[in-house]
């Protein structure tokens, strides 16, 4: 559905988002990907309610996921990092099992765009994905700031109000 077909309220809706960088080495000072996500959300008129960094540890990610799920003001969550195939990459295994509705198209489109616009066949290493957990949408992005910029510019920012509208229109 094109944005012009959405109700006016949905087109102009400011979405409240929580952002989590998963990394064993990043700090607030050097977290380029988390900063890109927050800046692009704010530039688009959305609200970053919470931004944190946590190590690639399932228990800590799960704790934050439950905390943010319990906050009815948070409409979307964006996680960056831990989506590769390395031994410490645990984001997908930790978060995706909570999805009540996977959004398979996100990962497919992200890998296609990554392949055609930048990384070529290395795109097959990405396990970026998204899904809904009840009425909240959750995006799991790579830790690369270039990948985050691509996902935010081409997929998340343009579709975020529409996704939230679809998830909440019958509530």
C-alpha cells in the first residue's frame, strides 16, 4: 500500500522506538550504528524513547526485550548487531522466537538491496530479520553502520508508520 493510501493519521504518525546495540566492544562514544538509527528516526519525526548497548548475551537481550514489550508506549524496537554467523552472534536466536508474526520480506529485501547496492554475494551471510511481537514491530539489523543506513533509508523509515498502522488498526 502506498503511503498516500494510508489514512492521514497513519502517514503523519510519530512512532516511539527503542534502540539496542548488541556488542561486546561498543560504547556510547563509538557506537556509530546505534547513532545512525537514532538520528534517522529523529530526522523522520519519530521518538527514540530508549537507547542502550548490551553485550551479545541472551539473558541481557531477553531482559530488555521483556522490559520494552511491557512498555505500551514503545511501538517498535530496532536491534543492531549480533545477526551474523559468528560464534558470539546470538541476536536472531534470542529475539526471533518471540515473534508472533515474522516479516520475512524484510530480510529478503534487505539481502537483495545489500547484494545489488553494496556487498555482492557476501549478503548471504546476513541473518537480518524482522517480525511483530503482538502489536510491536522488531527489526534485527547487522552491526555495520553501512548496513544500518541501508536498512533505515530504504526499508524501515519509509514503512515504519504503515507497519505500525497495520499492527494496531484493529486494537
